[in-house]
C-alpha cells in the first residue's frame, strides 16, 4: 500500500492558514451575526391611576463653608463676578435642606421605552462656571452646550458607561449638541482649561428624576402604581436609597438625610 506523505511540514504551512486552523480548533473562527435585541415595548401609564413620589433631602450638622475660587489666573473670568465666586460642592439651604441632590427611581419600573423629550437639556458656561451644577437627562435626549463666556473652554464629559469626550469650545461659539445612549448616574463634566469648573449629569432611561433646589424638596409625577427603590445622589456625600409603594392615584413620601 502506498504511503501518504506530506509534501511540506506543518511548520512550513503559510502563517495565515495555520492561524485559521488554530482558531477553528479553539472555537474562535468567524462568528455568525446575532439577531438584534427585541425593542422594548412603549411605556404605558394610565393617567387615572398614576401617582407621585414626594419628599425632601435634609442636612444635619454644621454646613461646611465653601472656599472662594481663585480665578486670578484668568482675569476675564474674574471680572465677570461682582463678588468672588465660591465653590458649589455643598449648598445647604436656609431651611436645613440640601441643594443639588439628584433623586430618581433607581429600580422597580417595568422594562419599557419612554418617550424622549423633544427639548434639549442645556449646560451653559457663564462666568467660567457651569450652570446648572447638577441636572438630569434622558437617554438619547439632546444635550446642548453653550459658551456664554469671552474665553475658550474645554468641555470634558468624564463618562464611564457612555463614551467620554473632551472638546474645545471657543468664546460664544456655535452650540454643541451631544447625546448619551446609556443610563449613568452621575458623572462629572469638567473643563480642562479652568480646573474649578464642574457640573454633574445623570442619564436616566425614564423621566422620573429630579434635582433639589433652594427648598430641598423633590417630586416625581406620573408614576405608575408599584413598589420602587428611590435613590438620592450627591456629588460629595454619595448615595442613599429607600423603598416606597405608590398606590393607584396615591402619593408616597420619603426623606433622605445627609450630614457633615
């Protein structure tokens, strides 16, 4: 019987062919495309049974004194303030509540696609400060960035779940428009030119979020009946959460408390 012999040793096979054989043996060959994930159903809320979640964010202890921001390195920034600007890391209201706390429904909602607002959320650079300090946007909602200053800024979105970016924006330039595709609560927006500039953005898949203002209260309206985890997030003091049950057409209340 005639012997079969290899005309060329395996070691001398073309490299590309060898790699193909190796990948096939390891299960790493070409992959077939997977079917796209089924889209979520449209959110349905019966206005007749929708309720709300209300509450406030308290502050206990002595309110920290915020330092004055040194803008002397950029006189154009400094001249825009009649009195020296102070850091906004912690703002305690006169009624003992905490401002700039992002409050939202963290979990409990049925998976659904909620309508994206047609109006963009806005972030302005004015007096070399970001305004607002904290805000919420929905996934895929337009995020409009303005530069009202006479100086150049570098807007740096320090996302982790969304794609981070850092882009220059000249004085009073055309507005920038961005979008965030994934839930992310919270991430900072900074300026590479002015290190004191800082804002925070929370990206939510639904509209049930709120940022506390000068009275420290919050309200989430149009919430379907159910049991939910409510989370409060502050840039310095971190995260707190609690559970509420919203009865049909009812109002559930919850308070959070932070302290120095």
